[in-house]
């Protein structure tokens, strides 16, 4: 300790003759920055790869669908039959089928059938008849599949 009234010494202290250890504080910051930079690069590369994979699966899903349809309307014609108006979109050379099901008011399935679409057209409008075991209250398109 310095005596009362004396001036503090300037320059290196006895404990640290040269001041702060050289590179002690700057080096760790540089190492942290280098590690952060490497992590950012790795994260960016993995992000780009993930985007590429998601894009590929999305393209394959959209491009791979060769047959799709929707129920435009349906009409309960009797206690044992329902007519459904289907609009089918497909590649002109694609062949396949669409599955419809019908349910009663209770929610029980009362009819299910596959309808083939082998025409060489891109868009087909067709009214199909679905036979049921009891009076139906709904018609649902379960899906379409190409051969």
C-alpha cells in the first residue's frame, strides 16, 4: 500500500511487472468469434439443405399427383342409392380410380365404391351411382389413385 500523502506509482506493478498478460483477453474473444462464425456457417448450410429437401418433397408431391377429383354435388335418389357428380382432373394418359363412401345420419358407413377413369381426357365430369345399404345423408371422396 502507498503511504498517506504519497503519489501512486505509475507503470507496471510488482505483481504484474508488464501490466496485463499479453493476449489474455483478446485471444479468448477472437476464439469465441471464430467458433461463432463456424457455427453460423454450419447452421446456414444445414438450413439451405433442409429447405432443399422440403422443396424437393413438395415438388414431388405436386408433380406426382396424376389423378384428382372433387364431388361437385350429390343427390339421394332412394333409400338404397346416391348419385354423385364428380369432376376428375388427370393427365390425359393416366388411368385410375376414385373411392367414394356414403354415411347414414348416425355416421355409420352405408356405402363404398371405386369408380374407374380410363378415358384419354384431361378433365372428366361424370355422375356416378353409389349403392347403399340404408338411406344416406352424405357422400365423401376418400381419394383417387393412378395405376
